[in-house]
C-alpha cells in the first residue's frame, strides 16, 4: 500500500484528484482485464485486452481524466517481402511432442505451437520476429543450402526446430 492506495477485501482503493476509485485487475496468457468504479460519480468501466500490457492506466483514465498515461511509442512496422515470408511457412519440430506451424496471410506471419492458439508474429527484421502478447522472439535461420531452422527464445530458454 501507499499513502494514496489501500487494499479493501482484495479490491484496490485509489484516492487521487478528489476521486475515490475502487478497482481490480487480472491477466493470463496475453490477456488483461480491469474493472473500476467511481461510486460518487456513478461511473464504472471494464477494459478487456488481448495484449500483454496492463490495462489499468486506460481504465483509471476513463474514470479519472486527470489520471496519468504513459507515453508509449508504437513499435515500428518492418515490411518483409512476401517471397521471404513464404520461405518461412511450414511445420517445425521443436520436440517430439511439440511442433510449430508457421502460416502466412498476406504480409502477416503467424505461428501455432501444438495445442496452443495461433499467434501473429511481428517482424523486427527480415529474419527476426516477436510475439507481442507474450515475451517470445522467433528467428528464422537459413543455412547455406537455404534450409530454414526456427529458433524460439522465451524466458531465457532457446529452442530450435528443424523444418519437417
């Protein structure tokens, strides 16, 4: 707790700018939620996102226009030629129990690990990509013969997958 925050039966109670806002949040697997109420102003809001970043600032700002928002710089969009993306499409064997299916829809690339949802991967360069809803980087490493290996980095671990 802080001088402007206390916990009440698991709810956060924020007092700032002459307002008292009671709120709670949650998140799992690249999704975030926020519910907040300003009882005195008869205001309530729910924020549901399919991103990894907190939705608290947005929810608090809806209830209190003076609440601060971070200055977020959008990530640049890197265009990768479709012919290059086509070279990455396929199935990659990570372990005997897990494969990753890489697909393309127009200029967008997606990956889907075994028994998991399909996720868009965003280009950082022609070979390096990131998943924006969870902290994962994906790199495609072609060898001298053009055979592509998929390299996944997540939580300090590196996994390599050969194309099947």
